[in-house]
C-alpha cells in the first residue's frame, strides 16, 4: 500500500502525529507492535503542561479532557516538617492539568477510528528500508500476512525499544543512569491532597499524584533492582504515610489496583532526522519522570514535526523539516536538564553532605521568587 507518512508506533506520539497530519489532509498509516487494548491500558504519565492542553483542545481532542481533566494551580514541595505550595498561576500565569495517558490514548484512538484511517495493531517484524532514498516499511500483520507500505517519509514514534533509532547510522548517544527507581502505585482512594505533593525524605523520595476524584497515584523511590514481591500493600502504605507525612495531615488508604517498578534514565539520541526518517518522542529521548516531562516532550516533538511535514509535503517548503532536529533538540535538552535537576534535588543519593545541599536547594526554591519562578516556568511548560 502507499501513503504519505508511515508512522511506526501508535503510542501517544504516533497517534497524535497521525491526527495532526490528518487535519491538514495528509495521509498516514500507523504500525503498532502491541494490541489496541494493551496500548490503551498502559498506565504511565498523568500531568499535562498548559501548552499540551491547548494543543489537544485546538486539535479537537478537548471534549473529555475539559470535563474530566483536573486543573491544578501548582504543586506542593515538602521535606520533614515543612510543606510549601508553589502557585504557578501567580508565578508565571499558567496552570497544569491531571489527565492520564490512558485517557489521551483513548481519545486519540477514537479520533483515528472516526477518521477511518488504518492502524495495524499486532504488527510484527516491522522493518524500515531505504530511509535516505524512497522509503518503505515491511511488516507482518495480525493475520500473519506479509505487507509493505511505501511512503514519502517514515516517522519513528516507536519508543525507547523500537527499531527506528537503529536506522540512523552514527547516531550520537547521551546517557545518564540513576542509582534508584520508582515504585508506582495506583489505588482506588480519593486523593488526600488538592494538588500533587513532591516529598524529600531521609528514607527516599515519595510523590502523591492522582488520576480522578476517586483514584490516587503514588510513587516511592526504591533500588533499581527492587523486587516488587517485597512490597506488600501494607508496606507500601506505611512507607507512603511516613515519607509523605506532615503535621495535621493524614493519608487516606484504599485497595491497590496496580504496582510496578519503573527504571529511571536520561537518554538523548542525535540527530532526530536521517534522510526521510524522523524520530519523535521516546524513540529519540527519555527523561526520568520527576517533573513529568516525558509525555509532554513527545507532544512537543509531534507538534513541531506535523507543522514541518505539512509545509514540506503540501507546499514543497523544506525549511522546517531541515530545522526539525536542531529545533526539537533545544527543547529536549532544556527538559532533560529540568528533569535531571528535579530528580537530583528530590531523591536520596550520595552522603549527608548531598542531603544538606538538597535541603538548601529546596528552601531556596520556596523562599526566592526567582527560584520558584524558574521551577514554575519549566514545570508548567515552555511555549510550544
Ligand atoms: P511510547 O508510549 O513508548 O509508544 C511507542 C509505541 O511504539 C508503543 O505503543 C510500542 O508498543 C510501539 N512499538 C515499539 N516497538 C515497536 C515495533 N517494533 N513495531 C511497531 N511498534 C512498536 N512520563 C511522565 O511524564 N510521567 C510518568 O509518570 C511516566 N511514567 C512512565 C512509566 C513507564 C513504565 C514508561 C515506560 C514511561 C513513563 N513515562 C512517564 C514516559 C511517558 O509515558 C512517555 O514519555 C510517553 O509514553 C512517550 O510516548 P511515545 O509515543 O513517544 O512512546
Ligand atoms: C505523575 C508523574 C510524574 O512523574 C510527575 O512528575 C507528576 C505526575 C503522574 O503519573 O501522575
């Protein structure tokens, strides 16, 4: 079959790209290794920057987001004995919104279905060919039939483990491993706080997030090789109550419905374009989750790439596609720095000297308008 844009990977980046291109009348085919149910159910990110929300609304994807999204003015930062609210609206005039990646994926899948354009789920052996010439992608569909898609361009939206990045020879890799991981927990209990709590604690970082008025999301700093079998529900609630504890505040508990250990790394692959192959989202870069940049960065890449491909494929104007990699990487490195900084400030690592430096940084962040504004500006999202 023939299309203008072959998109490998139907996570949020691939699905959103196909939608934005469709609005411009550009045809695309999506190839996804997993089933639709698997992609939709993956519990991952939850916090959307102001610009991400604006983009989804403008693209006609705001109907459920506007009803179910939970708008927050800021976050709480805490350490033993102290809890401080940073109000992003007062500081930089932007709010953030809690709306799960599962929900965005559901909205995007519905939009793709409405557009009547194909997504090949359960596609195996997806292989990219001739990406510097006339590209095509081969794969085996869910029925076991070998297929070929010819396209003007291929976009790799296939996440960290997908095949697209390997089609860029001599790609340069920038990487940082962290000596800890997150234990992520989803629970059927109303949130115990109005907005997110990021907590520094001698036992390790903890975070209180949420998904709805009835569902809470929590994270605990654990060892990178943590055995999840060691974490009974009681142990999880005890650790959360201790690390998130604050005088006069109580953590509500409830049935835990999901728990998993998430590895943490920073990773950037450059360039993000090779001939007629472009990379977007986790295929090109990974950030540690502290500060919630992963999904928002994938959306920013795709917003930029949709504009650039539209100019190139519709009007023959190549300035934006030629600038894509450099332009996208400026934001990628800004967010890589911010995520590294939030991660380094909030997780227990190093010795007691490091701990004192972290506490000094936290105190500075909540007492200096300049320091608070810097966090708020990055967290709520720089303009797209
Ligand atoms: P992905 O969502 O990874 O989508 C890539 C798609 O490509 C997948 O559907 C995959 O199945 C498909 N694919 C892979 N290989 C192939 C192949 N060979 N052929 C065809 N398709 C293929 N971010 C936050 O901001 N906050 C969080 O709390 C958070 N938690 C996370 C937890 C986990 C376990 C992970 C992995 C990520 C988390 N992230 C979080 C990051 C965020 O979810 C990602 O940044 C976001 O999903 C990126 O979207 P994407 O579409 O680029 O990649
Ligand atoms: C969530 C995850 C994050 O990493 C973060 O910084 C904020 C919220 C979440 O899953 O809700």
